[in-house]
């Protein structure tokens, strides 16, 4: 999935298309080195910006657990930020202290998938 309308939007599309839930771990989301300092300066939460910001142009994908080691060998530059879950788990952001927050796609509405945006 191409992340163009924030990570939450891409995760919710993935859940919809697979019929599964997902857990994204906030402390596993990759950030550039100065992101948190800039966020403090601008009074913006970097995790919220990553979840709902646009124009990220990153890829979100899943790998079967049995293929993970081979995938790590073949493609070394990727980050594991979460995993798929049972459908009833829904899509959740897991905070560093283990609290699960429902994912809300608050980015700019996609014309083709407006039902994914919670605003």
C-alpha cells in the first residue's frame, strides 16, 4: 500500500482489504533524527503527524511470518512497525506503555475511499 494520506489511512485500507485487524506500535514507527525536536518547536506530535499527514510516499506491506527471515536477508532496508491481528481487534495504535488506541484516519479524504476517513 502506498502511504500518501498518512499511515492510519494505509493501515485501515490494508485491514479492509484483508478482512483482518492490525496493531501498529508507536515506538516502531521510523522517524528522521530531528523529527521530535522539530515537532516540539512547532508544537506538533510527530506520531500524530505520521499517522495522519500526507505526501509521505512510503510503502506499507505485509510479509508472511514464515518468509520473514528470507525477506530480511533479501531486503535489508525495511522496518517492522506492527502485525496483522484478528478482525475483532480492529486497527490500533499501541503506545509504548501498551495502551491500544483505535486508529483514526484523519488525513485529507481520498475521493475513492472517503469511508476510511473518520473526520
